[in-house]
């Protein structure tokens, strides 16, 4: 099978910072599924074909080095595996312009991608060969959880649906972060760590595990966690509520790649021990996020859709690489 070799991924992670000193970007997007009610003209075979296609074009326009997709590629939830597979193939076809340019697409599953019959087997069949995810994840989550690097950046895609929803393989995560220290670390998954105003099924369900996850990211120098699940844009600033507040750490929810819109709600969930501050919130806007690396600075820009094919900055913030 012609997979993305683990050795290639490791080699990318070991490249020196000087080899990639120039300014460069990657794109983060997610939640491009169709409305299951079937009432939107832009939807076809489980996918919002219009917005998904526009985001594929945006990846090329941004000259992105790779694309991270935070789940819910398709509607899914089907008892017939062939239907789910057909939907994933539609999504993959819409992304073909990106694949043709040999730009890696790193996707994790959402609840809609993991709830059909034989969902895991179908996922691995569709995303195999030249479409495969890195195969360096935990033994039980090959092709589902993984890491990928370029220069002084590492991104970690985390599957939350292997056994119990919202849990990640914490042991593997800590081992990976320790083995591959990088200037910038960005983790991404489907469901938020902290409830951000809509879905209640987040990592808040098991606060102790969520807290261990969040603290491990802080320890590794990560300052931004990307997720989706809620079909809106929300940037949350997270600090410890007691003792050392810790660094500015952001949760960026951007489930804005074509799924039906959700509305703003109050922060809730089980977040005792943490102060959550809503920095920016945008409803009813399709869009994607661009991360631009420039030396020790990373600029994160959410671009929202104002007209067909037109996406403009609506939220911009920067982080500085800690320490190293």
C-alpha cells in the first residue's frame, strides 16, 4: 500500500529551523457536512459542495503547506457502509485540486464521520494510499490519531471516537510531545475541550481527563487548540482560576466549513478551576483559519465569507514561541 511513510513524517519533524526560516502558512477548517434535513441547494451527497470547494481553492490561494480538517467532513450516520463511503469519496473528490498539488490533507473524524456502520473501516479504506493520514499514532488509532511536522511546527490530530467519546490517548500524546519538542505545537480535534456555547458533548464530560490534556499542551509550549463541532467561530482565552494563571492559551472553535449554522450561547459545562474569556465570537459565517509562521511569531487569522469565493479577515491574533 502506498501510504504516507512514518519515516517521511519523522524526517520532516527533524528538519532544522533554518531550513524553513521563510514565512509560510497552513490552513485549518472543519465541519463541511450537509444539512441532514436536505433543504440546501449547496448540499450534495452529504457534503456542502459549494463551501468545501471554495475552501479547497483557498488552500491553494493561501499557498498553504498543508490543511488540517477538524472533522465532520460528511453527514454520515448511515447504516449502509456504502452510503458513508460514497459521501467520503465526494468530499475527497472536492479536495482533489489540493491533493494534485501534493499538499497534505490531515483530517480527523467528527461524530458524523464515526457513527455509521463500519465507520472506521470505511474511513481507512477511503483515506489510504496517497490519501492516507500519517500512520504514527497509537496502535489502536492508526490513521485516526497522528502527528505531522514541518520545520519548527508540529500539528497533532486527535481522534475522540475510538472508545469513549471526547477521550484522547493521553499517554501517547505525552510521549509524542516529549519526544518531539518544537517551537510551535498545534493540536486539533473535533470536539472542544471547553464547552463554548452550543454543544454540551465536549471534553467537559470528564473534567479530570480534559485537564490532563490541557496541561500537557501548556507544558509542551502549545498556545492554540483548534476544534469544531459547533458551527460558528469562537475564540476563547483560558487561564487557571487558582494559583499560577499560566500562559495565554486559546481554544479556537471554527466549525465553519459549510455545515448548518449554530447560534451563540453562554459558556457552560464543567470548567471549575479555569477562567474562560470570550475574545471573539462570530455567528452565521462560513470560513477557515490561516496560521502564518514567521520566525518565533505565529499569526492566526480567521477569514469569513462575504461573497461567493471571497473570504476576508474577521479575527486576527498572534502568539510568540515560548522558551526555545
